[in-house]
């Protein structure tokens, strides 16, 4: 007997009708992930703290025919996280997928960096993920939904950086740990939790690295020296892995940090 997965392997990537909550939806990865899911028939709940940028992404989602609910909220508190969940349920009745794409960075060597800057990075990158996981995960467990959660980590959760990344690297290391703990806690409920970990890719946080000034050139050259494929990433480079982790194709994959990094972590 030939299984359906072998007879029709593309069915493993079917997300039609799934309801996806995406925080940081106006950022480079959040936008790309949302548009890709919407193009495949998923229903989108796009959350962001930037009204103008969120409106732009919602407009693009409508262009591709996706059903969309917009939420002008950052997940800074449990009330915020629950409000995002409530908007999704009010609009679509349920939530199947969670993508925590919100985050930030503030570089600074530890001897120079203000504690407040370090804490702001930790709050955006770790607290927000924990709060969204708490809100959505509690709902999934109560309702018996076998959801899929995708957190966004970085190669910097595994490797250090000599450019003043004590906040960012620490936050992404915490994201990796949170991914593994949630995966083991929620496995008995049929919920999977994974993280996508890119190297440097084009976004609002990294656009300075594409500039041709001395700082941009020097940093770009140094970074490229560590990437065997010889280029920096684009948001589109991350979509294949994201779709895998958010679709039935990854039903037996949980607790993993999946590197999409041009070979950065291999060398």
C-alpha cells in the first residue's frame, strides 16, 4: 500500500485554511512568512506595533487574495498576547499556527551598553516569545488543537560575536532553550515547537550592512568571510524552511533549531 505522503508528497505542505498568527508581521521575515502562507491559502492574523508598516503588509496580503485580520499590538504583556489571540478567534474562530517574528537588536559592548538597552532586547526577543507561547499554547491545550509554533532564533544563539552583541546573542540563546523546553512540554499534546535560525539577512535591522560606506563594507566583508555560499541572506531564503516547519511535513520534527545560514554554522 502506497501512503498518501508518497503518492502526493506536496500534500505534506498543505496549509490551506490554517489560521496563522504572526507577530512582528511588518518586519522582513514576518512579512515574507505571512505573504507566503497567504499565497498558499492560510488565513492571516498580522500583529505589529507599526501602524503604517502593518497597513502596507495587510495591503499586500489582500493583493494576493489572503484573508487577513490586522492587530496593532506588540506582545509586551500577557494582556497584549491574549488580545492578539482574541482577535484571531473573533475573526477566524481558531488558531493553528504561531510565528513569533517580533524582535530587535541594540549593539553595544558590555562595558559601554546601558542596562536598559540590554533589557529592551531581552524583552523584545525573549519575553514577547514567552508571552505569545503562553497565550496561544494555553488555548491550544485547552481546545485540544495540535498547533505548530515557530520562533525566530539566529546563528548568534550558537556563536558569539565580536561586535557588541551581548544582548542579542544572549536573547537568541534563550530562544533556543525556550524552543526545546516548550517542545518537550507540549509534545504530549501533539503541539510542535521549532525555531528558524538565519545568519544575517536583509531587514530593517541589518540594512546598514548593505551600504557602501566604510562601516557597511567592512562588516559585510567580515561576515561574508564566514559564509561558505558567499552571500548574505534575503527574507525569501527563509521561506522554504518556514513552510516546512509550519506544515504537516514537519509533524515528526519538534524542539529543533533549524539553521538557514549559507553554511555559516558548518565552518
